[in-house]
């Protein structure tokens, strides 16, 4: 499959990433704003962690299971290794956020996580999915029925 034929699937993944990004940004800044105002940041922190566990981590795990194994088979091991490093760093930041000794430390971890997630999304959209298509993998078929990757359509 050419990268041109994969464009609708890539666009669906991009749109889902935009949704994840918007909600993650909103939850992150709710925490940051609570800390900045000196308010109890516990509820915002809990809401962010709930969102991370329910949406972001599910998204990352599905990508690992579906996309990364195919990418390895297509000879893209260095790219997969890079993406897996990002995933591990995101998971460590989730743990840091959960176990942070202060609300300020939690807010700093959340901001770092937000930036790392943006970089990881960009790698998937601009590097991984086009590379899979260039290696003859039907990206549209691969992503069909995977709401964790392309959202609920």
C-alpha cells in the first residue's frame, strides 16, 4: 500500500491524536492552574491520572501490540526502539505524577508528560505510519476497528 492510499487512515490517527492531545492538555492545565492558584490540586491530579489510565495508556498499549510488531517485521527495529523508549518514559512520568510528593512536583511531571506525548504522536504520524505503508502494509486495514488508535468512528 502506498503512503497516499494510507492517508485517510493516517488522518484518522491524527484526528484521534488531536482529541487525545486536547483532553490531555485540558487535564494537565487544570492541575497546573490549581497549583498556581494554591488550591487543592488533588481532584485535578486524580482526573488527569484517570484520563491517562483510561485513554492514553490504552492508546499506547494498542500501538505497541498492533503497530510495533508489524514495524519490527518490516525491518524498522530502530524506529520501534525509539518509540518504545518514549512509551517507557511516558509510563515513568505517569508513575511520577501518581507518586509525586507535592502538587508542584505532580504538575511538573504532567507538563513533561504532555510535551513527550506530543513528540511521540508526531513520530507515529510523520514517521511510523508512512514507513509501514511504504513497506507494503495496509495501514487503513490495520487501523480499522482500533478505536484506541483512531478513535471511535
